């Protein structure tokens, strides 16, 4: 109601700047629009979630970099019939792919 009263006063006042070709009443929201706005406000209050999301991303980064410390990931990927070497060649950076291939050869040369 306060917003509606402001709109009425603003449109009727000579002290409030005029809008070019519009009235303040053009920005009045319906009850349904206010409900949607309140819902958007509630959804955007995600401070509780943002710390959880950032913690999850930190965990992903931690484990993602762990694969650099072992040959097992590339070897398993190369031996998986669903992926094989073609997946890594197509999706990985060339340097990372070459490093993986060296690891694969090293493991197979050992056995």
C-alpha cells in the first residue's frame, strides 16, 4: 500500500521529476507481481547455499588435481571400452594427453 500511495503522490506532485512519456503509475505492480517479486527475493537469498557450493567446488578442485599425482586414472580411462584413448585425445589438452600416454606406456613397459 505504501508503494501505491507513493505512486499516487508522485504522479500528482509538481516537485517529483516527470518521467518522459510515462507516469509513476505505469510501474505499479499487481498483487501477483508482488508475490513473484517476493519469491525471487527469497530465492536470491542464497548466502547459506553459496558457502556449501564453494566448499563443493573446492573439493572437486582438490580431487581433480589428485589425478595428476597418479598414472592410474589415465590407465583406467584408456582401458575402459566406453572411453579408450580417443576420449582423452579429443577432450584433454594436448600436453595432458601426451603425459597420459607416457604414463600408459610406462605402466605397460613395466609389466
